């Protein structure tokens, strides 16, 4: 059952369709996301990590009217809630108003499937076209492709967007069957990724292509998720895989399924970063017997503690990739260490700290000119070193 608001205002629509859009992930894990006080009242403005810092995305659905009946989804057909839609002109105009007020830096446009994927994709394309052509907006747009859309329509969307994405939702057909009664993993979802991959290869998008996986609703392990993500990076050149921790929604078949622990989402992002940027393979990651990553420590630290034969590492001799495996040393500090060594050996923890290395994490794993600096302090705060402000 569903019901409609009588002549809702554009702002009323925005509050509803912006709130629902939170389930499409495009930025910082929820545990680290913080809004400024100025933006806290705007439920449709979301922080995302971009070059130079945090950017503010106007994230909204064109409509929440959906033909799908996914077991976890707030917009499922059999759920009782307010159904509402924007016209393309209405949504385009609303976004431009917020952009001109300096409240948002970019647009994230998605939609439920109303009538058919083709019909819904046409509506969002019209919005996209108006934003670009009528209002002359030159900034960032992340555009969500719907499963089942026509190739020609997707290509037109790609010509106007900076990033395309399509949600795969699960790491296998088996897990997808626990989330949706109708979606086809290979013929519909993975085929959609192949389509946008082909478009991106033909005419590279500024911000590439991405996908999203739901975490914690279908009994999947972290190992299954990370292994699948690695497959996607290797075969489809994805810019990012986003991990959306499952949140139970009232009046859905999965309403009594426990929510995904926020730290699980964080550990997946950290493991993902180790694979994409730090030279790790999925097989090297410290999965537990149940296939999940440990929550009590970040995966890089867990790997280091389980490989005492690799440490302590001599800072003045290690290469770039060896340095990256030291807890407390990231990509920026590793480069600075190598640059500083050209001027002479690093002889003190103060010199090492000046490179950006987090010494309290690194000191138990390194030597400087053969000297060891062990400490009983392990740095118990949440490790955010893998969330560098460099990409959306």
C-alpha cells in the first residue's frame, strides 16, 4: 500500500527524496561523516571526500515510486510509505538554487524504477540535461544508471556526467537472491557494469565508474566482498566500490535483521584501500576463520602483527612498497621519507615525524640506522590514515 501527499511543495519533496537517497553511498563512511552546523538541517546534503577536502553533494532521488520489491529497500513496492516524484524541471531548478546559494558543490542523481527502467532513466536524463544545458552548470555530477536501461540512453547520460555508477548490491548471485526476488546478477547487474565500463573505455569519464555493495544483509563475509571488489577493479577498472552498511527498515522482510556494525564498513574501506593503493592482494589480508576482518584493529596493523618476520624494517633502506606496509606510514609520508633520504639518513624519530609518519604507530615496526624504538603504546584511537582527502 502507498499514499501520496496532496500538492507537496518542492521543499517537502526534497526532504523526503533526499532522506531516502542516503542509502546510495558516495562518500565518507558514516562513522567518520560530520556535517557542519550550517548544513545539519539539510538531510539531502552529504559529505564526500574529494581532492583538497570534503565536498558537499546534493543527493536526491527523482522518485521513490518503485516497481521493485527488494527485501531490504525503503522504496519496495509492497511497503506502505509516501510516494512522491520530482518533474525534471522542478528538480533541476531546485539543485541550481542550492548551488547558487553556495550550499552544495555537486549533484548525485538517482531514482527508483517507476513504470520501467527506461522511463525512469529518461526522466533523470531530462533533469541532467536541464542542469547542464539550460542552467549551464559545469560542476561535478554523479549519475546513477538503472538496471535494464537502454544502451543509447546510458551513452547520452555519460556525455553529461562526470561519473556513472550502477549498484551491484551483492558479491554473488547467491547473496543477491537474499536481497531481491527479481534482480538478475549476471544478465542485469553485472551486464550493466560491463556497459558503463565500455562507455568509460571509449570516452573516459572525469571521475570514472563505481558500484555499491550492501554489507551485512545477506550473510556474506568480508573475504567474499573484498575478493569480489578486487575482481571488479581488475576487470572493469572501477574507480571505487562503495560499501553500504545494512540498516533495517520498518515494514520490509528484513526489518528484524541486525544492522551492520559501523566498524565493519570502516574495515572494508580500509582493506579496499590496501588493495587499490598499498599493493596488498586479497589473499594477504588478515581475515579471521569466519572470513571477516577483525574489528578491534585496522587490517594493516593486523597484518603487521601477524608477520613478525617482516619487522622491524630499516627506514633508511626500505623501498616505497615496503614502507607502505609499516603501520603509521601512508603514501604521502612514504614518498617524503624517500625524498629525505636523498639528503642523508634519517636518524631520529623527530625527523621521521616531520615526514608525516605517525610515530606512535610506527615505532614498534622500524629501526633507524639499526636502532629500535619500541613502545607499549599502540594508539587505540580509530585509524583514519587510509581515508586520505584525495578522491570522491
